[in-house]
C-alpha cells in the first residue's frame, strides 16, 4: 500500500502554499475549557499510563453521553474501550475478529483505513458500490455479496467522503439482512454529532438487534476539534469488547492520560457542545455551499459530517487525481480526489472532496481561487 491520500495532499498543500481544504481537520481553535483541562491534568501529575481500557471516569462519561444521545447506557467496565483515535479502534476490531480467509463487506466509496485493516488480518475485502448519486446503500446488493465466509460488514454514517446519512429505513433493512446470520457489524460513527437540517443520527447503539453484534467507533478529535490528540473509543457488547481489548493491549496498550481526564470533564460539564455540534457546523456548510454555487463547481447534498463533494466536470476533463494535483500546484487549493475511496472508481466520475471545518477566512481564500476556474 502507498502513502495515504490525506498525507499526500497535505504535503502538496504545504509545498505549494495551497489553501488546505483536503485533509479533514478543523483549522479553528479547540475549545478553551478542554485545553485548560488538559493542561491542568498534566500540571497535576496525570502523566503516566492510564488503565489499558481507559480511565474509569472517561468510560463512565462515555456511557452517560451514549445514554443521553441514544437512550442506551453501555456498561463502562465491559462495553467501553478508549483507544488512540477512531482508526485504532477500527484496526483493533478487525484484527480481533476477522480470520484469514474470511470476508468483510465494504461499501464504496469508503474511508481508506478499512481495507488495509482487513488485509492485515488476513481477510478479504468485498466491495459493494453505494448509489453513485445519493451514496445510499442498495441493501439488495449488500445481501447478494454475503457468502458463508462473510464475517463482518462495515458501515459509516455520517459518511466520509459523501456526507450521506443512514435513515431509519436503512436501519430496518440492515436489521433484516443481518437477522439469523452471524455477521458482525463495524459501525464507524466518528461524525455522530454532526448532522444537518434536523436529521437524527441513526446510531447503531439505538437499535438492540444491531448493537448486540456491533463494534461502534467514535472519535473525540471530530467532536472536540482536536484531531491531533488521537483519542477515540469503541462501544461493543462484552464478548466483542473482550476480543478487541486483546488486540488493543498489544497495539497501543493505553491512550494519552491527560486527554482522557479532559474529555471526561468536558462531557460532564458541557453537554451542550456535543448536542449542538450539528447546529455549530450547519451555517458553515450553508455558507460554503452558497459560495460554491458562485463557481463552476457543483456542490452535492451534504446531510452530515464536514465534507462537501463537488463536481468539477464544468471546469476540467482531467481525472480526479490529476485534477487535484493541478488544483493544488497551479491554483492553490488542496482537495481530495474521490477515486482512492473506491476499489473500482466509476468511470468518468469528476468529484473532489472539500472539508468545510475551516475558518471563514480559509474558505473565502479557497473560494476566491476556485472562482477563477
Ligand atoms: N479522517 C481524515 C479525512 O478523512 C483524515 C485522517 C488522516 O489523514 N489519516 O480527511
């Protein structure tokens, strides 16, 4: 496998002084109370290993947050594990349960760390395309991809890269597809708190028939604007958690202690932060989309997360990789091409992914450059 596309595009942005709308990270400040809590934890001497599964105070806080959001409180001792980012939780989950020769169904386009995890476990990724317009799953196609070797299905809502969101009907179809099978579910919900226009995030944790077979992954980096801290967590039933923890203890063993104290305090003291995250991002999404409408890029609908897909067919005939290189090098805007998210990218697709978790000045600078194309 090569260097991942986010690293490649961020390097290109740095080299060429391009506005970085590619890699998904906010360029505005991390909440001050969180930073203060982290600094306080370090000053107070909380600088040694945390318990491998996470500090009890944070696992309790995660359980409470889950109850607050989804009406179900996982057992913090046996069902919640703190990891070094959502990516670690994904790798741990796959390594824990996928055996050589087993298959894992991925829905394309999908985030780039799923397939390497499956390959490292000795499994085989089976790719099923999402709808090319709406990025919704075609559950009949998913059903048709199931074989006796299928061990796991990976879902991701809100979806990276498209911003699509699974709805209650998707959940019903997923439940019926998995009923009477032994297939496990890996639900990547790192953008769980970012949905728009009143849409409800259909967490797998709301649905008993799904959560009893699922690893549900989240990320504090996305929720608290601190992707560089690399703290996430996994909620899974006790038997799955026990397996995940076996991998976790020899992967990272434990996660950065001071941040765990800081997140615990933040969840407890400022629940308005995660409850209001969609409302926080919605004006940014709306304004960025309105700005894009003034260019020759065509924005696709976004229902959740902080990525905007834009069709550039009116601007260039280049394929997306070549176009993104040209966009960064010649025009000073770094974006992410969509083809790396696919096993078989749709022929002729002309889409780039732009991240709108950015200061207004960053978005204005990008739009000023895109308007010239
Ligand atoms: N999750 C981020 C994105 O989609 C990138 C993370 C990374 O660079 N590995 O842009």
